[in-house]
């Protein structure tokens, strides 16, 4: 059997200025710009292998296995869009260079896995689609310009466009209707602020009730607060966040991160009917971090579309933060290496602040 194959991994990113809302749901064009920190691939990542073979047509055409379970490709419009875009680019290359093997028309088998819970608000779609698009680009030997690939990954899942880069990454919303200016750009590389660390507290690894895709469009349709956020708040916050990152100003970075997480969840509450992503443990962690910061900002919390907390802090504060969280959630083990809390069912047993 003749085949071509590529394997890649892609990291998770956690937004500090959140993307929530689309102005175009097919091209995935957002209603505001966003900014994230890409986490180290050693800890959380998606891994994808794609094989293209002329023989696969007789074996059911394009097929996908996600965490070992076969899923339908044809019913997944976003995956189809990523395949279509990368195949079109490969076809153009083959037309320009007749010596290239004509693999754009071969069916593919895609195997993708995450080493963390899928769809629990841990940005699995971000690393998953970034990985898919990067692996397709490798397979088809496309030019690996991360910003250009981000425009394809964006059509898989909006937040995925930011996982094409390491470090600090902005997704510029753009203004064009064709989306050609809605892309990710790196604000600072991963080497810029080595002292900044992220701790992920897995409050629950259950699949979330309302998907981001569904939730954000209910917000666009019903929330007046979202209009205020996208017009009056985010444009200035993006500038302030970029300045705080460039200056490695942790207190300012932390303040903006927590304010943005709070406003994102306020916008969810302002959606009608309301959407709740945080639970009692999530809110308890907010109170613990707020109390910890009373004498000066030493940590920042942020929550995506799920109950799990991500805590950003300078490296030297992390042992204290583990100890603090273990005090309020005794028995809940925070693994120093992975930054993951192992017991998702632990409940607060000490009085909360
Ligand atoms: C709360 O990228 O998952 O994590 O574009 O519909 O796939 P789709 O949504 P998705 O939304 C992520 C929302 C968020 C904030 C963020 O990552 O910026």
C-alpha cells in the first residue's frame, strides 16, 4: 500500500481576553478580538496522525477516530471545511508542479487523541483543530506559515487559531467579510515570561452541558451586556493586556485576566435563558484567590466554558497556592508536575473565606 503519513502534537491555549460570539458562524469570524497564553505541550496536548492512501477510497473514504472511537466526518461541517481548504491548497501546488504526487484526491484516515478530558472546558477543540490543520499541512507539504494556517484552524474552532503559536497570542477579529484578516498573531514568544506558570484545577471532567458554539450564539442573540463588552470594553482591554504582557507586569496582567473572566461569565448570566458554566467549587476558588490577593496580587483565576479553574501565577507563588487549595479541598491532590487536581469530586471541608 502506498501512503503518506504525518503525526503532530498541538498545545492547549487558555484565553485571558475571551472570545465569545460570532459575526459569521460558517467562516467563524468573532465579534471581538481575544488573547491567550499557550500552555506547554509537555503537559496537555492533542496528538494527531493522518494517513492518505489511494486504497482508502475502497475502505469507506475519509474516516476519523477521536480518542480511539470512530466518529462521522461527513456530519462534521467544520472538519470537512479544514479538509477542503488544505486539499485545495495541495491541489494548487500539484497543478503548479506536475512532479508532485497527486495526493489531494486520496482519502485520509485521521486518528486524534487528547491526553486530558475532552469538552470539559479545557480547550480540547482548540488543540484538536490546531493539530488537525497543522498535521494536514505537514501531510500535504504546505508552507507552514502559522498565521496563514490559523485562518484554516479558525474554521474548525475559533479558539484553535491561537494554538498555532506558542507564548502569548492574539486573534485579531478583522473587519473583512471573507475572513482574510481574522487571524492569529504572536504577541510575545514562549521564552518571553518564563516565570509565569499555569495551574489547572480540574473541578469536574464531565462533558459540559452547553457547548461554546451553541452558548455563544444565544448570547449574541439575547445579551445587551455582550454589546457593551465588544464595543466598549474589549478594544481597550486588548491594548492594556498586550502592554502588561510586554512589561511582564503580573499584577496588571492578573487584574485584567480576572476582570475578563468575570465579565465573560456575567455575559453568560445575561444570556436569556442564562448559561452557568461555573459551579460552587469554581466560585469557592475565586473567593480563595481573592482572599489570597488581599495584600497584593499574587495569582489570577480564569474560567472558560466549564467549571475548571486555571490559575496564572509567578513560579515562586505556586507552592503557596497548592498549599492553600489543599487546605480548602483536603484530600484533593494537586500534582506538582502536571498541575492537575486528581480528585474531581472533592468538596470544601474547611470554612471558605
Ligand atoms: C470560552 O473556540 O470552543 O474558551 O469557535 O464555536 O468552536 P467555536 O468555540 P470555541 O470557544 C471558546 C470560548 C472560550 C474563550 C476563548 O477560548 O477565547
